[in-house]
C-alpha cells in the first residue's frame, strides 16, 4: 500500500513550461529538468488540466508519459501544451527511481500562472517560461 512506502523529499527535479520561437511560430512545451548528479530511472509522468472556462467546468484527458532513463543534469521534453489550456490548472504527477528508492511529487501550474508577467528566463533551457520546483 502507498502508506507503507517510504517517500523521500524530491530535490533537484523541476518542471517548466516554456515557449520556443521557430519560424515565426510560438510553441509551448513542458520539460522535466534533472539537476541531480545521478540519473533518474523509470520516470512516470501523468498530466491533466481542470478548472472553469467561461463558467463551464472543463477537464482534459489524463496523459501518461514514461522516460526509461533521464541522465544526470539533463532535460527531457514531456509534451507540447496548447496555450488555451493556460486558463486551466495544469497538474503533473512525477514518480521516478534513484537506485532502488522511489520519489514522487505533484507539480501544479495554477490557473493564470502562465501570465506573461510571470515568465522569466530559464537558464537550463535557454528559453522563457515558468519554472516549478
């Protein structure tokens, strides 16, 4: 059972939503950043969006992603994200192993967190976006 698993605090792993300009188009993507000096194994990520748009309750599908190995001090693109979803709360549940220990953390980009005033330069990506740690 989950209550029987000893979860250690997550450190050195961040999520970012960042924009990239290509050929005059702006593309937004979600990235996982491993700042640890050790690789992450069996990285499992679920993503979903929820909230209200125009007074109507909205939910996205739950997407699941798997990265077999994320090297030390490396980055992986998880998924593209449509900017219309920034009106919702976007939740990412990340689980991974370091050696034989499981780590688990929920990253939440609240509704409105992708406002242009919240964007900053993310040095690990070399892009503008919102970093969540």
